[in-house]
């Protein structure tokens, strides 16, 4: 049997390192999302109507990233964050549904030259990077 056929379980030190990396990912995503949301809220008259789904996705990303960071910090303290992770997952699912509904509403308004596919492509990274880990 080859020594590469099985993977070794991660040590406690390796697990803690990857948890810190995960916490950093969520913090950076929350910061970037908050900046995008802040720019949109600072001057709402200058925001094109087609950019509203991106702002919805950014708002969900901030909330979901904060919840996920809290869950990771709980894991670092050897606590079980099942409720926090389930809440983060529910927020994430609601955010996807909300972003899609707002996108459909903006497309249905139809007076904007901003393509619907472009709206979804701009909002998608916020929703992908904030997906919480399974509970």
C-alpha cells in the first residue's frame, strides 16, 4: 500500500491555522461588502437602478460574514456553533432568494440599460464567498 493512499487527520495546530484562515476570509469579505454597501448608501441618487441587486447581495454578505466569523471564533474556543451556522445558512439562502427577486423586479421595470446577466454576475461573488460551512 502506498503511503499516499490515505490522508492523515489534521493535527490540532493545523486545524487552528485553517480556522484562522477561515476567520480572515470572512472578515475580509465583510469589510469589502461593507465598503460597497457604504458607497451605495452614501449617495443613493448616484446609484443606477441596475446596481440595487448588488447592494442587496452586499448587505447579506455583511450579515452572513459576521455570523460566520462568530462561528469560527466559537470553534477556536472549542465550542459547538451549530445554531450560529444554521442561522448564517438561513441568512445566506434568504439572501440568494432576495437577490434573485430584486433582480427580477429590476429587469421587469425595464427602463434600465443594465443587463440582467451583468447584475447577477456582479452580485454572485458576494454570495459565493459568504457561504457558511455546513453545521
